[in-house]
């Protein structure tokens, strides 16, 4: 779906974001518009947040103020002003503005947009082609833009909530600058909401403390903040937003949690690192953030099993058992009992002694297997279920450990000959691995003594 600078059938209406003194022009005869759309600023003067990009002297601010635009990717969470910023930039350059959405568009719409851009190029006017949710275009669709970005037919501005490094072609990235937008802070949102109250009219009243509640619940998203305010105003009796009204509105609003994007992986990474860093309180916080945002508890349970093996290992083998049991409780009982069991496991894992010795040993052994030759199994370790195999000396000279002193065949080799004496596992001096370390050192001393006797 395409748009020029006026009709905007594909426009993301709520990508606003003005502050308390914003005064965009509004056509009162245009019919109903969401509050967020009515408050969309038309200049940087009224744009809230993103001062790390838009403060005087910053490269993006200089490009917009000078009207000398370049192709760019605006990367950031929902409701941070990506669409609005693209429109303001286009207006500052006196460029024709076209918008398509990667959700609704394909190659046909791309070609139509390029055809319009060529017409404007002939008349001497640049075109800003704004592609919303550009990460949803596949690689070949992204490639379709390249020639026209390269020859200047369009100034390309893509908006995405996903990490461009993973979602966009390197070729497109190399022709664009990436700007990372941040979630709006509470103060910015309070200013947006204050102006929202003014725009709704004198008949709507809300206390500053209530606007603060909405700002916090909006979680950095100005569109969400204004949508919540507008909903509260619609439910308010005689224009007064009461605590009861606000509670009804906020109860249905969840904090931001993208189950497949960067935010998801950032939060599970934070949980994992808090467990590894032996911080049960921080680990609980990230667990609750994920659960509150709608993450599947079974996914978290599965990741806890990984943490138990990777970061705790044999320093405390009970961690793996507790993690598996928490997973089972969640499967059998669901919420809230399962979530409490997961919380118990998280706290135990964070407080447990830590060792990545098994994890490191496994990686090194796997590297040897993948990079090495297919080594023969030594004859003394081979199975010999038939007379022929015995005649071929399979199993010959094998020493049965239970028949040896202390149940250990000192000096025996269990590796292929080329890897004899290779070591992968180095237990740490923490938790149960301290005991394992002492035992393995004792056994290696016996091996060494056995070899010395053999060569005397």
C-alpha cells in the first residue's frame, strides 16, 4: 500500500511523538482520528525523545536540518517515532514521501513506488521511500531496492523493530546508515500524556499521578501511552478518570515482550547471565519480566536445564535434577504452581557452585572428533562376541577394572593410540568438583606410577 504526503492509506497513524507543547495542525472535518495520530508532530521542535540522535550537532539532526538526506535504517522498539521521524526528514528535504508496508506489500508495490519516484525525479524532486517493518521483506525483495538506492532514484528509509544485522541484506545495510532509537523515558511520556489531556478537551480530567501510572505502564511506547489515555477517557464518567477506571484500563495492558525478536533474546540472556553470576535476585527479576510479558514457562524451564549443565555441571549435579523437576511440575500442573517451581529452580541454580568444566570438555572433545580422522578402536577395547573376533584378538589383554586393586586398572589406555593421554575435563576447585578433582589426581598419580614400573 502506497501513500503520498496527504492521504496516507498505509500510514502507521500512531507513530507520533510530540511533547507537551506540540501543536500539529489538525483538520477537524477529517473524521475520527486516534489521539496518537492527532498528536503526530510535524517538526523536530515537537518531537519527544531520541536526543542521542537529534540533539544539535548530531549527524542525523544535521542531515535533517540541512535537507541533505541519505538512506537510513531506523531501528527501535514500537512507539518511538520511526514513521514520524521519516516524515519530518522528508518534509525538511522538500522530498516526495512514499510509504509502503512490508506486511502488506510485495514486488508489485515496490515497482509502483519506484515508478512514482522516477516521475518525480524527472521534475527535479527527490523521493523518500519509507518502508515500514522492512525486516519482513525477504532477501530477494530487499534486493529489489538496491539499484534504485544506488542510482539515487529514491532515498531509502527503512523502519524495523528487529536487529538489522540479522534481518537485512548486507548489501542494503552497506548503502544505509543505521540509527538506533530508544524507548521513551517516563518524563517524555508524561509530557506526551499532558498534551494528550489538553487535546482531548477541558471535559477530561486526570491527576498527574494517574498520568505517571500510564507512562510507566506504557513501557517506553508513546503510542501505547496515548491509546491507554484515550481508552481511559472513553470509559470515564463525566470526564473524570478515576482510579477504578485506570485500573480497568491498565489491567489489560502487558509490558512489551517480543517472543521472537531481540528483546526476547536480550531478556533470556540477562536471566542466564544472572544465574551464571550467582545473583538470585536479578535472576528472579528477569524471570518475572519474561513471565509477565507472556513468555512460555516451558521455554524458560528448558533453558534452565541448559544452564544447569553449562554453568553448574558437576559442581552441583542436583541443579540438573531440580531443573528437570521444575520442568515436569510446569507440564503437569501449569500455572501458578509450575511457575513457582521454576522460580525455585532459578534461585537454586543462581546460588549453586559454578563450573563450566564439563561444557568446556564437551566442546573440546567434539572439536577433536570433527576435525580429526576416524580413529580405530584399539583391539583391547573391542567387543568379541564371536570366536572369529576372539581369534582376531578383539578384546585381548583388556583389563577388567573390577578385578584390579581399588577397582581401577592403573595405566590402562582407553583412547585411540594417537590420542593417548589427551585431557579434556579439568574440574574446578568448587562444590562437588573439588572432590572429583582430588580423585582424578589420585588416579592419574597411579597411572604415572604404573607406567614408571612398566619401563623400569
